[in-house]
C-alpha cells in the first residue's frame, strides 16, 4: 500500500468524528450531499464538467453527437458541425455525406463519405440511409439506433470507454475517450476502488478495504444487480492489488492477507446479472509476503513479493518473484522463488532492498519495477529487473538519473514503460515535495527516453505530481498521478516520449480524479476493456 493510502487509512477515524460533529449542529441540508467533483441538480448529484444532461449547469443538455467538455457542449469525435444541422458524421450521414453540403439522392446511402447504392459491397450494415459497422459505430452500436452517449465509444458492439480510471481517494470511476482525451462524468463507485479488469461485458472492480469484487456495466459503470436487488459481488481478500482475467478464470492478488485467490465463472455471463463467480482455490505465500501484481506466461503465474516493513523478518519475506503453476487453476502450486536480491541495486549508501512492486510481460520476457528502498527512503536509482522465464536469469536495467522509486511497469508497442513515483518529502505534510518522478521508455533492455512530471516553474498552487500507473493505448501513453488525481498524456514514437497534455508550454493535464477528503487524489488504476 502506498504512503498516501496509509495516510488515508489512518485518518478514517478522524473523519468519522468530524462527520458526527456535523450531524449534531448547524442548519439542515437542502438537497443531496454530493461527493467530490459533483453538484446537486434537484435530487441528483451530477458532474457539471462532463455530464451531457447537465453540462455546465443543471438541465443544460447537449445535443445529439455532442459531448460535455469542461462544462461546454462540443461535437464528439468523428463528427463536424454543420449549419442548421448540429454535429453530423460526414462518413455515414446521407444528408451530409462527405461534408455539410453533400446530400445523397433518395435511395442512396452514405458509406465512408460517398453516396452508394448498397452498403453490402463495403461489408457494412445499412441503418436508415447510413452504412455503418455495428461493431464500431457510436450511433449504431451492436444494432441500428443503439447510440453510445459521448464520450463512450463502440467496442465490439458494446458501448464502453476506451480507458477507465479508478479514483481511489473519492470512491469514484471515470471513463476516457482516447480519440480526443475527453473524460466522461464521475461515477460513484464501490468504496476505495483499487483494481480493474473485465470479464465479458462486465467491469470487475476490486475494493481495497471492502474485501469485495464488484461487477459493473461497461457502459454506464453502474453496479449490476442480483435477483434479490443487491449488488453482484464476490468475497475477496483485503487490498486486492490486481485482478487478472483469463477466459472464465480470474486471479486476484490480495496483498492484505498474502494470498493468490482463484475465481471461476459458473456458466455463461448473464447480460443483467453479470458473472457467477466463486472461489476454486486460494494459495498463501506466508506472513509478510505482500504480493503486489501478476503476469501470466504459458501456464505459470509470476507474482512479485514486496515484503513488509515489520523489521528484518518482514523484509526477508520480500525481494522475490514467486512462480506459480496454474496448469490446473483449481490447484495452484508454487514451483520456484526467483531471488531479485541478486540484482546490483547501486545503493546510495551501504544498503538498499529491491522491493518489487509490479510486473509485466513483454516480448517473451518479464520486467519487474523495483522501488529500491532503504527502509522507507529511496535507497538507490530507478531500476527494472528483467527475468528470462525459461532460464530464470535475472538482470538489472538502470532507468536514468531522472527516475527513482520505480513503481509500475507495462508493455507497449514502443517498448516497456515504467512509472517512477519519485522521491517524496512528507516533512511539511499535507504539502508533499516530490522530485525525479515521471515515465521511462525502455527498448532493447536500456532506457532510451524519459519524461519528467513537474509543476510549472514558480507555481505556488500546483501540487508536485507523483506518477504511479502508466497505461498505453497504441502510441498514446497515459500517466496517472497519485498526488492530485491528474492524468498526463504522452506520445511514444521513434524511441522518444513527448507530452501532449501537461504543464509544458503553458498547458495543463486532464483533471481526472478530484481531491479526496485528505487533500490528495490517487489514480489507482487505468484499464482498457
């Protein structure tokens, strides 16, 4: 669990006391008590910055093919504004085929911006006078007339976001369109959402403190309801760091009780009720192991063990990647412990510990992000461990001077991307000073590019970023901030990293997750269904 999560957990009692005091005095509240980032519109709480029905103000609804962007209505991606017609899709709108003035004759349809007699020759479906692909058309998703509300996209005939983020600090989820980096409205989620995955058409959300795996709809992100009206849930362990879905099987890494939990779906997914999941196995790694993540290669799982901070015994339980055979998922078996302590950590002083925090598979190898700590402090430079899953040989990769406390790693078309949390000074908390945080691109087993996350020079109000989660969609790279909930957008191309959305050149990152009650906001996970 990150330092910011520990601060949050420790403050729960204080928050409860404050709430109790509030209940005993003051004027009665009129309307709902809305959470972070939301405002009351009648009896509902809405996100005025991104809600298409209440865009910038209660009842201010955006039109067809419009999205609410920072409190104003704008044409959604793939559409253009035509006088008197609003936002239209010139690729499929027969009244504006190829452009605002390009009306097709009666009996013709519009396909790829041209008027045609038949849609079939293009391999498309005719919906009215439009030729569309039901698998990708936002206006006709899965069936004619089934429109996805902007900024939802159409993926395999299902309305869903391109990227979904877990806002840990405010118990919320938020979706994002990668076409124009527009976020959707904040959605209240199960408490402390920490890990995201999907099975079929259901989003799986692991709650850090509730010890519950929830199932939500991929489109509206609403909790799926069981036959009795309650939420569709499955009991899991505390601090579910990652959920990995493999067909009808889900592997849950429970850091809080040091276990791997294996879930299996019983029967097919129900469109309304989701997946009937049950535990078929649970494997303990022993006290203080603190498993963090999981990667699957063939029939083996590879799980980094972080260890705890409870003295030498706790630390000794970490520093390994445990190899677990799941040839039979109902009988997971530990086959080997791969020792990461053999990596040269280049300690700043006399000692540092690897503290493996995440793992990812890339081009047949495994890459492990190492915090490289001396106690709670940064003990050495940013380092990535590479494991050959065949020989189990381990080598270290230095990440450059601008990265310390490597916390996350993921695969991308450009190479391996590493999130560096940086070196944080909490001596003036709640003000936290952080340096050497950002993203590093590794290719050919060496750091080839880096990007530094930092505030505008001299800004008195900007909280220093601390990058944790990194997520790639093609060449687009999203870097989630665990300090103030911001999302930086980068581009990875030709062995370089460039900033698309951030503070460079006077711009700003995406305000993704609002600040929580303790003054910070943690983008806990980024996931593409």
